[in-house]
């Protein structure tokens, strides 16, 4: 049989002190003579005792040291998206410097699965981060509120009592659209992020435009229409992936009445549209201009460099981590909105004559 792991009580007995005194020797707090502390530490070395269980210490403080990050999508999709990866890099790196660990909680792979993962109901976490917050009445946020877990919502709706960190994406989409209008484009189509958890795909009928549940999609589409543009078509995608942008491009760019420009809610969707245009024999930007959102480096799209609205992904993750830090300190973080910048590449040009 394997030897049982020595306990703090074993160390205290070997050092001929009380358990509370032995605990003080390891914590470094409280009045304890240097000679007594050394005797306890020597006994620990002799017994092979490595120190108190950190989980137990955290729980005694009423903290788990864990931040639950509710991804909001299946992990296999999220980790194919550089936007999620770069955001998580900024978030996890900053939380690590604060001595906090991360529990990733996936979202459903498809609409038939439960909207709330069991980990949201039961896992120990000091603060929760809800990525790509859809709506304030999402069942995940209902569960977290019922459990009394402070929450930071990423790019969610600004409401009283909800801590949010976001970007100025509405104005960013408006700037990208104005860029296309200034180039003389009048027939402009839009490729959007999902409208809701149903994750439909295809041309959006007019009545569905009033049924957008996800705040990010609502803001970015509003940015387009803020310019006064009435899109020739709106194509909804189930996720921000290249293949969905490719499908949208094939649908939108076939036929003589195709748009002369397509503005997309993400760079992966926009790159898919560029690939579809190439497949259809269209020149970018001479025959069709394409703009995206995120500011990703996409070397595999060469020789094209995507015109895009760049957002500070790692800085956004760090900002969320500092909001978590404020909540743990008992403070109420203010809403923070990070700026975005239009970067003109090679995929947009004057409207064809």
C-alpha cells in the first residue's frame, strides 16, 4: 500500500507544537518565534510535507481563485476563430498575473442542446465572464445572478447593474460603410453574425430584421444603416467562420444584379466572401469590394489585404480582467468602451462603371 500523505497535524506532532502554531509557521502571519517556525519547517521536510492544501486555504478565505469564462459557443468553433483566441490571450494572461485561474465553460454546439452548461450551475467561481454577451435576459446570466456570482459581460447591452466591456463597433461599421459609399458603391450587401441561438443561414427576409436577439449583431447592422444605406441584401450566418462567409459570397455574388460591395461583421466572413468571388471569376476590388471587421492578420489571403475595422482584441481581454479585479476588490467597475480603427487594404476600390 502507498504511504498516506502527511498532514499538518503530523507535522505539528513531530515539532511538538499545536496545529494552529504549525499553520502560522506556513502562513508567515501572526506571532511565532523564529526558532519555533524553523522547527516546524524542519519537521515538514523530514516528513515530506509540502504545505497546506491551497484549495482549502482559498475556501477558508471564501474564494476559489477561479474566474469562470462562459464562451457562448462550442469550443471547437471558438478556437478556430482568431478573435476568440486573441481575446482569451489578453484575458487569461492578465488574470494569471493577478493570481487567478480560468475555467472555460463551453456553449451549446447546436440549438438542440441546453442553453446553460451544468458547470454554470455548479462550478466554483469567484467571478464569471460572459463572452460575446447576447442579451441581458440570457438564461446563463439568470443562473449566475441567482447564484450571486458577480459577472462581466463582454460586448453586451449596457444596462443598470450589468458590468460591461465593449468596443465602439457600431461606429466602426458605419465608418466601413461610409468608406464604400465614398467609393461610389450603391449596391451594398451585408453578411452578418448570428441573429440568435437558432443560428440560421441564408438571405434574411424583411420581417426577420426586427427579430435580432444578439446585441453584437444588432449594433453592427445598425452601424451599417446609420449611414442611410438600405442594403441590397442581408445574409445571416450561423457563426463567424470562413466557410460561412464563402457560402454567403456564392449566394450574393451570382447573377447580373449582384452587389458591387459586401460589408461583413467579421474578417473571417469577409475572407470567405473574397474566396467566393475568386471562385466565381470576379476580381477584387475591380468587380466587387469586400470589407470586414476585426483587423486580423490573414497572410493566407494574399495577395489581398482585407479592408477591415480593427479592434484591440488583447487589450479588450485585459480590460475585462481588470474589471474582474475591481469586482473582487469590492468595487463597481464603470463601463469601458474601446475605440476601433478603419484600416483600408486592397479589397476595396471604386465602384465598377
